[in-house]
């Protein structure tokens, strides 16, 4: 994968994702930004609640009937709820991407992703890889490796994933699963384990960062050996 640049994202006033709009100033309408983030977060919280209630309702119905999960029975209704939460119908209306002035892809909620990472994320059929690659493209590898899903005793001092950035990434992963023809049960299983998946993403980022550091050390060692050999040859020729 090409080297991903470290991204520093400022939250600015949201715009219509179906129109191509030039990049906003990072400091523009700061007060509106705060109120819009609050409204967006409240909306996301409500939609997540609907998703949980839908999954619980479906699970209870299955238990009452004492039968295994059947996609053919309620697939339309359940997909409709998921599509509403992740705004999938709007996502699929256009294939045109939004970019900012430095070429990052707009994911929604004024969250931007490195374009190389975005393109790589939609290759293959691995939803986790899509989540990891988009997250890396939004936060940058080093920052992502130092974050946590939620504050706990073992994550004191670490920054939590930003709720709007987290949801913007999840929307794209949901669109990925829908366009890759995931079954309803596959989508449900992935959504049920989203927080676990986000945790794995940060673990993968730590591993990738360590591997990068090891490669740099190895390259440094090799370059030093080459330099020493060249010096010896030069001494012999003098």
C-alpha cells in the first residue's frame, strides 16, 4: 500500500455531499460547527438506538418462534432500517466523490480521508480491511495507533475515536458491504461487533507502526554496512 499521509482534520460547517464544493476554511463558522456537531451526534445516537432496538426485536422474534435466523422472512424490513441509519440510499445515488483542496475524499460530516487509502479500502471483499484502511486514511497511522474506542482503566490518557469520524467511516463500510453483496446475516454480524473491530483496527495500526520502525532500523543498518565497506575500499585504494 502506498505511504499514507498523516491527516489533521478540522470540523467545519457540513455541506451537501451530492454537490461538488470547494474546501472550506478550517476556521470558518466555528460557532456553527459546534452546534452542527451536536445535532449530528444526537441524530447518530438516535439512529444507533433504532438499530439496536431493531436487532433486539428481530432476535426476540426468532427466539419466540424457536427457529434459526431466516433472511427471506424479514430481509426487506431489516435492510430498510440499516439503509436509513447509514443513509445508504443517498450514498448509492451518485458515484461522484467529493474532494477538498489537497485531494482528500469527503466521507460526510466534514470528515476527509486520504485518497489512496479510500481507493484501497474498496478493493476486495473484506469489510474489516475496509474499516482499517479508511480509519488509517482519516487519522493517520501514528495517531490511530495511540487511540482507543472508549475510555477505560487500561486506556487512561488515550484519545477516543471521534464520534462523527467514527460514524462517517462506518457509513462507508456499510456501503462497501452492500455493494459487495454481503448477505443480511453477514452485515448484522459485522455491525454487532463494530466496537471490537475498531479495537482490532488500532491494534493493527500499532503492529504496522512497529513494522515500519523495524524496516527503518534494518535499512539504517544496511546503509551503515554499505558505508563501512565503501570506506574500507577507499582506504585500500589510497
